[in-house]
C-alpha cells in the first residue's frame, strides 16, 4: 500500500483538521515533565503529550511502546512482543530519557525495551516531551523525555482499592492489577501489584514463536506528614520478567552463515528501586517548593544467546546495572512574572558483566569472554530555568552544565587496560516563547541545545555478541551535541483543539554502530573477525526534520472526530543518504462518542505509508523498504455501575498482515505484528 496522493491531503488535515487521540477530556492537559512542575500544555512552548489511565485503557497497549503507537512524532522499534521501544522524532532508546515517577532508568540495554522494566498496568499517566530536553534531564535527552507516573500514597482518610483484569485473544494473555490506598492522620500507605501471563501471540500467518513471557510487579510507598508543608516518603518498586525472547535479534552465526542462526533471550530480568524523599511546599506571596530524593536502582539481566541449530545456549551473560542517585530540585515564585526552577542531579551507574562463550566448532566448552570489567558512568548536572509571563506572552529560558565521566578496569576480555578513562562536559540551553493571540491562536517558537555522552556499551563493550557481529570497543568516541529549532501553533476551545509543530535538528558527532570492512575491519576487530565487524563511531553530522500535528473537533454534543499526522526525514550528512531507521509517514483518523446511558464507543483508523527512504550505503543493504498498511481498531465502554466499567475492543479489525518499519529481524523475517485480537477489560474502584 502506498499513500503518495494522500500526502498533500495529509498536510492539510494535519494543519486544519487533524488530531492525535487526545489524552484527556480537558483541552489543556497538565504536564509535569515539560517544565519540571505542573503546567498546562497550552502555556508550554514545547511539544508535549499526556496519556491518562482512561486513554491507556482505551488503547489496550500491552506495554509503554504499544500504548504510544500512532501518536504524532512517535514510532516504535520492536525486537519482540515485550521489547517495544518508543522512538521520538526518529531518535531511539539511547537518545531519550525514560523516567518512572521522575527517577531515571539507567541500563546499557543490548536487547528488548528498557521501558519494559516496569508494568504499564500500574501507570496512572504517561507524559511525553518531544525534542531536546537536556536542560532538565541531562545526558541522553536529545530526542526528549518520557515519564511514567505510578500511584502515590495519598492523605485521603480511610481505605480504598482499585483493581483491573484484562484478557486478549491474540496472545491468550491475562493481566491483573490491584492498588490499595490507606490513610489516617499524618500517615498514608499505598501498595500495588500487577501480573501478566502472556503466550505466543497470533499473527495472520499463524503463531509468532517466542513472543510469550511472564511479568510481575510490586510497588509500595509510605508517606509521613511532618506538618502542613513537609512530608517524608519511602518508595519501593520491584519488577520481574521471565522467559523473554527477542525473535527480532535472530542473526546468522559466522560458524555457518548459510544455515546457523542465534537468538537472544532473557531467562530472567529484574528491576529493584528504593527511594527516600523529602518535600516541602511553600506558602505566602513568594512560595519556595523543594524536593530531595536519594535512590538506588538495580537492573539485573540474564542475556543469553541460543544456538538454533544446536537447541541450547552458546553464550551466557549475567549483569546488574546499579545506579545510586541524588536529585534535588525546587521552584520559587520570585514575583508574579518569574517562576524560577533549579536543581542538581547526580548519579553513578556501575556494571561488571559475567559473560561465558562456547567455542567453535563443537560449542561444548565455555570460556570467560567479558566485554568489559568494573565499568562506571558518573554524571553530575546543575540547571536553572526561568518561566516568565508578561500578559499573553510566556517565555521559558533554561541553562544547564553537565559532566559525565566513564571508566573501566579493562575491555575485550582483559586484553586492554589502558586509555579507558573519559570525561565529557557540555552546556545545554533552551529558549522558547508562546503568545496567546486568542484561545484558538497560540503561536510558539523554541530553540534547544542538548547532548548525549556515549553509553557504557558504546564505549567499552568488545567481543563477539549474540547477533553474530564482533564489536570493537570505542572508548575514544565523543559526545553528541544537538541543536533543535521548532515553530508551532496550539489552540483550543470547548469544541476545537489542535497542535501543529515543525522542527529541524542537527546532531554533531552522531553516535551509531557502523559495519566495517577491509582494512578498517581488520584493524578494529582483528583479521579473524573482519568479515563480521561492527564499531561505534561518530558521524560528522546528521539532520532530522519533520512535521507533526494533532486536532480534535466536537461535531456534535458528546461526539469527537480526530486525526493525526507525522512526517520525519533524516539525513546522514557523511554519506549523503537517508539516516538509518527513520519512521514512515503516518496518518490516523478517529471517532469517539456516546452511544447511550453509560455506553460510549471509539474507532481508530491508522494509515502508514510505504517507507523506502533507507540507508543502503550505511547498512550495506541491510535496511529494506517496508510496505504501507492500514489498521482499524474499535471499542465499546460500558459503565454499568458506579466506579465499575467493562470494555470490549477489537484491535486490527481486518486481521491485517503487516510489520512496522522499525521492527528488527533478518531480511524477510521481521517480526510480524499481532493479528485480530479481542480484548476484554474490567476496572473497578472500591
């Protein structure tokens, strides 16, 4: 399917009649992540998005990536059912910051989605900031930030229970969630749990092997109210996945590339978080609000490589990424026209992989093959931001300074021990303005300077990986620096709501994994591995530009029409070709409305264009064009009792055979998306 004739129409729809599925019934959704404190989207000169719990339920997403699918400016990179990574404006997991309750997820992620280290079933809302966000979130926020907000302990007297249960027919999957809240006097307690039992899902061609997994989460928080202004809190989160496979990681093995392949899988992976926090809420004419937290977060993974021709593992790798962190931030209303915010973020991530690899030709004897040993990344950042208001004009200016230091005892199984200490420093900045000409006419413009220091794996991981490539460590690579320019317009009233944005971003020293050949491969990986050599390098520059828009229109009381449009173009300036793995153009149309007393319905049509702008030279033919496709979803909600509801939905109504352009897999064997699926959801509050 191609949509060339729809492109001009799509642009018009985007600017005049398009909208993504709005996240709230309010036309000015509140976003905490964009400015660092609660602010309305219509007063924020940035591209933001919010998905509430109701919207997450309506979408029926199995994980964070699945829930964000179809949002303007967002695509999904997938290597499994569980590994669904959000991609913001063409930039993937290494170029955005993911947070849960404001705590940064840190992990050198070789496979799967880092977002899968938490359960979406417990989320109360998801907030997205698109574009450079390093002023607030430091290294890695070139593409933006995503913050998943979980339930908090609340000082509401008495006890309450919220529960949900769900089933989907494509995977025969069952999910359950329960959250308890209790409070008395100055004490508040929240306990939550969620579980999922997912089988291999069905695509139109049949079952997609190795897409099932089990998942369990437990969260808790205790708050103590010191007085009317101060609180102490203790939070804990544990998430565990078992038997997770990444079929998109399947690669031919160099022992016999014609028939031998390997697939990466994780028998277990677990995230543990313990946080201690103190907050103070100011009062008076110049209130000062403060929040300080210290935390330890551990992401423990077993990452194995399964030899499909032998029926057993030939690589085992067990590693824990441990992060100790401190966040201190505050905001001060100096006068009615200036709201200052400031903060200090410091964290250290450490890891020491324990990897064993079986040697050819029998693959029966294992030997240590550690990519690096005792590696650490330390980051320290300070920032100041001024939110200024002068009548209908709102200015937002911020400045930040970061240092990121990396070190390791050795790399390449102990073969190299020198020259492994590195330090990056950078200034980040932002300047943005929005002007309210009228409620339906709020033009804005913004500039953001962001940066990303190389990650632990990019610097130090050396040796043969499960994908069949021998990776040469790159401790010498430099940090990326990015400049983004954006212009847009927003507006809303009781019947009309829209967002349109156009942006341009240039990234200098663009970090990417590049296939090497010839003398360069022999020098980096050795003659024995020159035929399957890959190394992290800095490209001179890459540019990304795009257009995205969203709008809703209430055509009749209680009935809303919506549509959305995304267009992203990336260029590898070094090679003069398309940047690797850019999303396809996309148009979505929808309807939501009341069908009767307590009953409402919704329909979504998603149109994705053929993607033929591929990086042929950079990937040496490994990135292929992807066919266009269209999918439709339909759902009905029934609020049959106070605080209780049922939802029945059908996703991929026509049982469409397709896969996303950013799906991993061997050429012609990319992961197929689920076929028609009947979803049932019950939710109740007691």
